[in-house]
C-alpha cells in the first residue's frame, strides 16, 4: 500500500499536468478565434513550443514516478485529439 503523501503528490501532479494541457487548449482557442489562422507560423510556433514544454513536464513527472508513462501518453493524446477537432472546426468555418 502506498503512503498517503505519495498518493497526494501523484494526484497533484496529474491535476497540474491536466491544467497545463487545458491552458494550452484555451491558448490555441483564443489564437484561432481572435488572432491568427492555423496556417500562420506564429500559431504553429506557439503550439509546438507549448506541446514540447508539456511533454517535458510529463517526462519529468514520469521520471519522478508521479504518473505512469501511460497516464502521460493519455494526457498528450487527449490534448492532441482536442486540438485536431479545434483545427478542423476552424478550417470548416473558413
């Protein structure tokens, strides 16, 4: 059985990573709605930078054994699916 503090740290790590993923999604939503189109290099740079940063955070949490590799992969895949849906919706509205 895991100590309660370990479980608490794992829950906090997962919650923080999910919040960062949600922030990336909101940032891209705002960018699509108000600033640039998905074909714009600025959009791509922001998305690439944010996704890279999140992947490094996830890697760090995995290495600390705060989340599993599967949990980290699921967070990234979920965000990528949402971003693809958002991108497709923006393409259809053009």
